């Protein structure tokens, strides 16, 4: 399943200003409910994360961590993930586990269902 992405600056700003946030040591997850449509994910890494190479690695780790979790995200959510520098020291499996906890906390996960399969 292809992950739908947030790409427009206006969408990033809307989610950031109106969404509900949950911080972890690896990233900050900000979620905002939409009327309909598939869940969309936006990923960003600021200069505090490090050089361009480190920021790109952080974004790659977040993208890799989102892939197994994406089918469990309820439709109609816009989620923004902002990388923090400790993410550079972990594997994508740790990112996935942390992301699942954050999304449960933000109530953006589908209830019921088996790990890896969404019940919609």
C-alpha cells in the first residue's frame, strides 16, 4: 500500500497550528482530523537535527518507520512527523514502535484488527 503524503506548505502549517501534538524522544507527531479521504503523512527535519545528510537520514528513517504502521492509521487523518536528533541513533523498527504508541495516544489508529492489518 502506498503511503499518501502531505506535500503542500499550507497543509503542513494547518496541521502544525490546529493539530494535537505528542512528543517522543525520536520525533514529534502532530495529528489533525479531516472530513474524509485517506490518511496523509508529512515528514520534516529541521536544522537542529544536523547537516543535510543527517536530516535526509532522519526523514528516511521516519518514512521507513511509517510503512508498516500506515495500514493501521484510520482514514481522514493528516499527520505531521517532525524529526528530533536522537532518531539518528536508532533503527526503523524502533521508530515504528514509537510511532504506533504516539498514534494510539493521538487516537489516530484503527481500533480492532490484527497487527499489520487494518479493520475499516
